[in-house]
């Protein structure tokens, strides 16, 4: 078990259910058994998996979050059924590999036998995954399916404002709309810009204004 715990990827501090905007979080709060979370890149999928781990630890349960599977061997799955909540992200990256398929199949069986909780994260719904062991495919199809939310611009602005408040500054609607009109509206791009603005506002001890955003963007 030591090897697996050494690979337990750190959780983002703010990747919690409380900080997730959308309906998917509510579906995962009372999770048990096997769950399959799917959603395109930057849609909050990893946030949700990490939120499951945060919630487990808040309830004094053991939890582990794994990602970047293609950088590791399938044997990192061995013994994970002893962990109360296991969250495995980006399974698309290794699902074509026979050893990973067998590892996932055996882990699902072991977790179900131990009445634990196993959460998979993937880009596509289970029915769209490439051909694999029939028994594994049937178990993934039978898992509780949760899709990430497609956020509206208003919801994205709400996420940005929440993030700003948690980091000690205010982002008003006017500045938020200006910011969203100047960079791609993916959450990764918006969060990256917000981090740059945070550095500027703390360094200058100034409120976040449109002129400050322009200076940060160099426009």
C-alpha cells in the first residue's frame, strides 16, 4: 500500500463541492459504490473527483486521488480497495492497455466487495470508450454516471468572483465582464488571468479595476 499512497496526487485546496458551480456536485455528495464522471477538458471533472476526496477526509475517511495514469504502471491499482474513497482521473489515457483494463476490472470487483467508493474520471461517456474487456465495459456502463456542467457566462463569472473572495479581493461584475471579453472563456484561461490579477492587486495594494486589468494584459 505504501507505493500507492506515495502516488496520491495532492488535492487543490479550493477543489471542493462548495466551490463547484453546477448540479453535478449535488449528485456526488452522497456517493457510494462505483461512479463514472465524464466531461470535456476544463469542465470541472478533476475538481469533482478531488472534491470527493476532500469530503471523505472531512468525514475522517481515507481517500486517494490519482491522475496522469499514462506515466505509471497498472500495478499502482493493487490494494486500493482498502481505501474508503478512490478517485482515478483521465482513464481515457490508458483504457486501451490490456493491463490497465484488467486492473480496473479487478479493482471494481474488489471495491464492490468491500462496499467502498470508486470514482472514475474520463473525457467521454462509458459507451463511447474504445473496445475493451466486455466485463469491464459492462461494469463501467453500470456505474452511476455523472456529467460535468456546461457553465453559462453568468456561472463562469460567479466562479471567478468566488475565487477572488477566497483570495482576499473583490471582482465586481463590470470588471468581470471586461476580463471575460479579453481572453478565451475556458475556465483554465480565466483562472490563469485571475491569478495574474491577484498578484498585481496584492503587489500594488490596489482594488481590481479595468485599468489594472488592462495593465496586467498589456493593453
